[in-house]
C-alpha cells in the first residue's frame, strides 16, 4: 500500500510528508480515496502535508499551501551525470531532455539535489563574468570586513525597505543579507534565481547574519549570440496548444494550414515543432467536460493522430507535452508514454518539455511555457497577450522556471533540467495562446500560437487569444516569418 501510494504520487510529481503518508496508510487504508480526491482538484499540490490531506479525504478539497522555503542545508552533493545524446535520423538529435532519465523520487530532500545542481551550473556561468571581481564563498564573506568582494548565491528573499532592498543570498557555505539602494538596483531579482553580487562588507557587524552593501547585481544571462545556420535550405514551422478534443478546437483553420503545407510556398518546411497541449486533456480544470467534444483521453490523442497523418509525409513532426497532456504535470515533463505513442503512425519524434533539439546544426530550445503564469504575477510588462519579457527573463536568469513554490509544478530531479545550459539559436514556448516573435541578444524568440478559439474561462478573464498563427524559421537564413490561418 505504501509503495503503491508513493509510486502513484511520484508519477503525479507530488511529494508527501511522513505524517501525511502515515495518515493515509493507517487511518484511510485506501489509495483510491486519495486518487479520486486528487483528480477532482483543478490544481494538484506539490507537497501534501497532513493539514492538506485530511480535508481532501474527509470532505472537500483544500487550496494547495505553499511549501516552506527550503532551509540552509538544502545543498547536498550529487554525483555528476553525463549528458546522453540521442542521435536520430534525418538531421535531428535531442541534446537534452528528461525522458527516460528521470530520477525523481517522492522525497522532499530530492529538491536539495535540484537546487544544488542549479547552483553549480549557474555558478559556472557567473564566475567568469568580468563585473564580478574577487568572488568568494558566502561563508568567508564575514571575514572580509571593509573589503570589496563578490558572492554568487541563490535568491532566498527580496524585501523592500524604506531606503532600498534587502536581498538574502545563499550558497553551499552560508547565507548573507545584501542591502541595495534603489539607485544600485534597477531590476529586482526573482526568488530562486542565482545571481552574482559585487559589493562591500561593512567593518562593523550588527545582527547575526553577515551583511554586505551591494553595488552591482549580475545575472547569468546569455552572451550576444550569432545564430548558427544550416547548410541545407530547410525550414521549421512552430505551432502549439492544439487542444484537440475541445469544442473550441479550430478545425477550419487547421485544415487550411494543412492545405498550405502542400503548397509550393511551404516546400522548404521539413519539420513541425508542436510546443505542448496537443490535446485538451480531461479533468484539467473544473467543469471541463462541458466544453469537451471528445471526453476520452485516448480518443483525443487518436483524433490528433489522424490530423497529424494529413501532414505531408516529407515533414517530421516533433511533439512535446504541456500542462493539458497525459504525462506528469510536474516539470520537467517527459515525452509521452508508449500507450499514447502507439496511437501515432509515421515519422514523429516525441520529446520532453523542456527539450534542447538540434536540427541541421541549429539548436532549438522548446518548452511548453507553464511558468509564464508565474512571471505574469511577478514581472512588470509580462501579460498573456505579450509574454516576450518572460521569455527574455528566462534567458537572462538561464532558468525556464526559476520560482519554486509558485504556480508551476516542479519535480525534484537530481539534475535541474530547467536550467538553460547551452545557448539556443531559437527559443520557443506556447501555453498562453498568443503569438509573439522577438529577438534577445541574437536568440530568436517565439511564443507559438494556439488552434483553440476563446474559451469560457478566457472570456471571463477578458483575454482574446491569437489563434491559427504559424511561425516559420528558415534555418539557412535565420529569418522568421508568420502565416495566419484564422481570420
Ligand atoms: Fe498550456
């Protein structure tokens, strides 16, 4: 019973505290009750505590509480895992994704490994920055009284004070409070980002925690980038959020897209990348069944498989999952299981979200974009209509979903797959149902559009999606253009 429960929760990317586990095992004695309680929730919590689980089972679902911020001992040493490279026929290889490599367990401590890995990967990027002089471990900073030094730490807290900001930073050796005047901090760091700070350690110490006066803050960021180009004349089409199975799936727009793919104008398109939410799923939000045309998850994928078969055979389709798809909701999400894959015939490549995919020498980072919701909450200028500043921030912090404890469910993995290790040439997301193409330091940014018209929920929130737009990237020139299939 205990093993079955842990396995079930781990598949969902949910962690359980020992007391809650005890309660389900001894007092409830039935995994089924928990299973049905969880599936009736529109937002599955990441960490199940006793206070949460009791009302769920004894009546009504409770709001998911935010987990406690991890303590100072969250950094533990993990062994280096060599990156496996999957080489696939036809000029594509998946450089990095979680599929088949997940080492997630239903243990809270596993997050320590994720954070440790995030820190060491980004420390590597930051320590070579010219703006960070005399980099020291945070644990040694207190001894450098009156000196100017730099530290690299994970952001644990950001507080606005009367005169500026107090930022708590942590590294494996300790933590430090860094005070920034408003003048020295034009942009605030986000929780769980890893940043470098240059500043001065005061001569006199007050309080317990070591302090620093910050002069400059540095993000890992991407260097100015020149896009790699393919030798072959080849293009990739980017689409997302088909939501097949929903009443609002735009059949006519899809059919005109398919028709266009057969036209001479589309002759160079050899790949189609779909950035997740390929079906609408079931039980994703309350009363979803009222808006479903196909209410069986396998039938939704079977319908999609039929649609994909209409895509000209010379094109390879690459599909990653999203939060509506039938894989664990916690990120990084692996590719679909065999029971879904077998519904599809032909040349389809299933990858995880996020995935770094190389096509004819051009590196494409594909991520569904669930974390955009968190950026909308904390970053000025980010909206559902225009998520480009969120994508830029992901590149700047080199993390696709930095905030732990927000709306994005994250799975504890030994490696932090959400870190952007390699600088991509093209970065694509979906999820927010709008269309954006932009450029940040030479990296092409695309938020791929949807094939679903305005849903009831979107109408209620006064959001107008921008469906039926396809972004086409010419890998041999670097040009990106759009085609519209929904009038
Ligand atoms: Fe989505």
